[in-house]
């Protein structure tokens, strides 16, 4: 049918036509067609099942709640002649419900699209439900940061919903909320059009190509290999459903985890996994799982079905993910088929609905704590993985750290028993060859003592050298250093340490705990200024608190002795930043003056030693476009190096660097301490 459009003079033509008609013989009237549009003029439409409705030729699913009307605005975004008109009801959860009756095929139907024109600003949601799968609700792509709110600007806008992760689920209904959660007058109008599943977009199943690994009991993603329940379950998994990860950080950034509800009033309520056959513990004897808990509690892991074995542990971290392991190598060949986990085992002080998030429950190979550690002969002994030289006399046997705090949170330390009645009883090490002091010439030793006594460090075997010091802190760990740079090339082969040297006022069984006895590079620029002579300025280093103190912050960061000399940070000097933890945006601010050259050196690195886990925000600004990056300080009481990629800011002329410790939070104190070091830009 031809479509006739009238211009401004159309009324005159109509009058002429009417006049002509009236002049004709009434006995022989002539009929004229009325100019009309109909939704579909094509009689040979090939139905596209992916289109729910375009309110014209592909109105494939009856939407009884939607009237087909003329498009109120034929524009480039939506040139259709017809559209749908939906009047939203008064109830807060009125919705357009499309019931397929059978599971929707998400192998191709991964992305739902719809065009909307409305004057109403409200929350726009799409939901899948029906069937036996857990209902899922999403906001439109691009509206996630706006809580799904659409603008209500009365312009045609196309929205898309990503359901591609629902492949294999059996939802039967599509539900669309146009103003979710809001009661209205019942007169809000929404024009809708072109509601369809976009099959042109590739739907990628994240589990395609994943090979089944039965040593993984359940990772709540692609390796959900065994049912998790308890002996009373009949097959409906209700005890540990898949849930969104409540804290995607640290050791667990998975999207999905398990949500286990424990009856904390029942001492032996448990999470129970039956593998159906003997668990092979020969190659992989270590049971591992990640847990996110709101409280510290006992944790019992047990194997059943053969010769039972149980191992007690404890959930000792709250508010963040931690991986716990249980060594079941002693149970290899015992015929066990079941894994049972007791949260708060043996206790009844919880509630009937205690929540624990779990993930990555699996058996894995035994990995020794020192596997992969490269021998470092500058370390005499850390009483763990770097026990490189033997101690003479009675030595210093390895024991558990009696005070894991402050400057030493190591699990293991040495226990030296000194004869305090002998003036020159000592702890010594014979290297068997000359000690190389050309670079690593500072002797470090951490000591925990209950007495303040003289301390003598001595090099022997060549031209001897001794340095006197003093143990001046009791009841806590402290790192003591001795500068032997002057003894380089003197041929010494032994180190001797005299506790309470030259004195006889002790007992025959005086105990000193020692750790991290090592030689490190002496870089204290204040005490040995000649070490910095000839050092070329390197402006990619912001501050190493030694020889490259090229930029300073507006807040004073005094240079102090490294409180924890370790393999990660052997520097003698570091910065001590005092943060106002009650101020959300207190910061360390560094003004470079000129634009920061990020052309090649665009990776910011900083070493941090913190006593608590906090957010860390790093920002560059002052140019064309500021850039803010964030990380989590998740390891406490140890040096960790953090890296931030500022390559997107190349050419943006930013000239300021701002660091926010515990950024955005006010739960600290007015004098939170963070030790920092080696702030620099490096190449990617």
C-alpha cells in the first residue's frame, strides 16, 4: 500500500476532492480509500523466535498487558510505526511477566534487549525465575553504578541485560520491572519496542573447555563435582547454595562462592561431602578450602567411611578470605569416602543460622613451606627456610615464636641458652670461608630478651673486628644491627655473638630468642654518608629514605630504622608515615612541580609495612585527567610491595601523587603508623 503524505496545502486539496464528490450523481456514488496504517503489511513473515515482540510483524509472544499503539516518536533510534504502551500498576512490584512455559535456552539467548521511552525516572530491572534454578536479577548494562535507574528523559533508549552466565539453568519466566520497589499512582506510561534476545552477540560459557577435576570437590563455579549437604539431605542442595562472593579480594576474587548456614546451637552440625568412592590421598593429601567468616571459631575437618581421621584447626581471621589446609597424608589408603567439616565444632554458643562463606574445597599436593625458596647465603639463619649455616657450641634449636608480634611475626625462631656465669659464652657460626662483606656488610639480628644486657658482635678468623652494642628493649622483639663495612677484605670466617658479654651476673640457663640473623647492604646515609657519594640522582625514585630522597611530601615523613629487616625489604632506613585514621581522606601528598614523565616508567611501586589490613588508594592528579587506583593492604606486620599501573595517564601532564592509607574510612586512630619505602616509578 502506498503511503500518501500531505504538505501544508493538503486541506485545500481535500476540500476540492470533497467538492468534486458532491457534484457527482448521488445514484452512482464513488468510494475513496481511507489513509491508514496497520502493524504488519507483510503476509510472508518468517517468524524469528528470538524476537519477543516488535509490535509489528514479529509480535511472537502475546503481551496482554501491553497495548499496540502508534510510535509517539519515529526517530533514528526507533523508526518503527508501532510500539507497545504499558501502564505501570500501583503496586511496588508490578511487572511485565513473560512465561515461556519451558526453560529458556541461554546457549544462544544470552543478552536481552529492549527499547524504552518514558518520562518516569525509576529502577529498571530484569529477572529470571520459574523452573528449579535460583532466581537471578540484573540491572541493564551500563546502569550498574547507578543502581539501575533510568533517566526518564522521554527519549527512545535501548537497554541490554546480560544473562550469558545462565547457560544450563532452567528459568522459564522473564520478568521486567519498570519502576522496581516503588508504589505509583497507576498512571505511569512506558512505551516499549523491539524486545528480543540478541543472538548476534557471542555467548561465552565460562566453563567451556574446563576439564572435570575430581580432586576439586566444589569451587562453586565450573568444578561443582560433588553434592554438598549432610546425611539427612534427600538430594535438594539447600545447605550450601551458590552465592555472590561478598568480598572479592585477597586470596579469593571468584565471582561465586558457597553460602553455608550452620546451626550454631548444635555442637556437631556440619557441612558434608560424600564422594562415593575412596578418596585418593597418595598424590594429593592436603584438604584445602577458603573461608570468609564473621567470627573466630574452632574448625574440625574429618574423613569418614573408612578408618576415620580428624584434624582440628581454627578460623582465626574475620572479615576477609583465608585459605585453610589440613594434612591428611597419614590417612592414605584408609578407605575414607566422605569429608565432613564442623564449623564451631563442639560448641553451642552460636545461632541457628550462622553464615559462613566457603570456596575452592579441594585436595591438593603437599607443598612444603620452603618449596621453591632460593638459597640466600647472606642469611645465616631465619630458623625457617634459610637455615644456611650451623651454629657452634650448643647452637640455637628451632622453636615456636613465643611472641609473634611487632617486628617479628615469624612462626619459628631460635632459642639460645647462654651461660650467664661465663663472661665469654657465645653463639658462633663458622662459614668455612671468608665472609664477603663487599656489599652485604651490615649484620642484623632480631632478639627477644627479658633482660637488658651488653651485646657484642665479633668477626674472627682473619683480622678480627668487634662491635659493642646493648640489648635495650625487653619483652618484645627488636632488630639490632652492626656495621662491619670496615672489615671488608680482612679474611674473617666466623661470627660470634656474646650475650651479656664480659659479665658473669647471669644464670647458667639464661634464655635469648633470636631470629633473622643475616648480612644486608649498609645503606644508612646518615651514619655512613660516604655510601651515597657518587650516587647519581635518579628521578624515577621518589624516595627510598636513603640515598634517593628526591621528592618529599607536604606532610613530614621522618626517616627511621627499618623495624623489620627481611628479604622483602633489607633497607636500613624507611619512612614512618603517621596517618589520621579518623579522617577519611588524610593523605601523603607529593607535588612534583612538573608533569610526571610516564612515557616508559609508568608503574608505581611502594613497599608498605602495616599493622592492620586497610584499603589503599593511590591517585595522580594536577593534569588533564586524574587517575585513581586502589588495592588492599591485606598482609599485616610484613613488608609487601604494591604496584599500580599508571600507563593510561601517559601524556596527561599530571604532576601530583597522593596516597590514601585506609582511604575513605574513619575507623582508625588519630596516629595510625604506616612504614613505607622505595617509592618509585619503574618500566612495565
